[in-house]
């Protein structure tokens, strides 16, 4: 019951982010040309220009998501909520199956009529 609303929210958020990918790609391409021209005029080495491009691209994408009201980090809420649930479900199933050594019957019969 806890994870269903989170899954719905995650799917909506993921769909919104995917819909905005063409815009982000166009903005990134324009930024790439702008940074390349700027670094060419200033005779900046290629490695430094690439680092500058990556840094500005991250900042641009962050600002774009912020202006659109999107937060990609919210995509991690569902897995971090499901992780403890799966852990405890696994432990409970192991407990029912007698997986743990302290639950095993080491040759001692509990009911003599079963032999």
C-alpha cells in the first residue's frame, strides 16, 4: 500500500522528464557550440574546454529542471522504500522455511508418531 502511490508518482515524473529530453538536447547542443567558440577564441586547451562544457551543462540541466518544477532525485524514493520491504519479506520467508541454523531440527524428532 505504501509503494503504489510512490510508483504512480515516479512514473509521472519519469514521463515528464522524458518529454523534456528533446528540449534539453537542443539546449545542450547550443551550449556546446557556444562553449567551443568561446574556448577557441581564448585558446583554451581541449581538456579544459570539455570540463567547462560538462560543468556548464550540468548547471544548465539543473536550472532547467528547477524552473520546470522537476526533481530527478525523487526517482530514488521508490527503490529506497522498497528495499527494506523486500529485506524483511525475504527474512520472513526464510524464517517460515526454517533456513536459519537455530531453527533446524538436528535429528531429534519432535513427534514420535512421525517415524
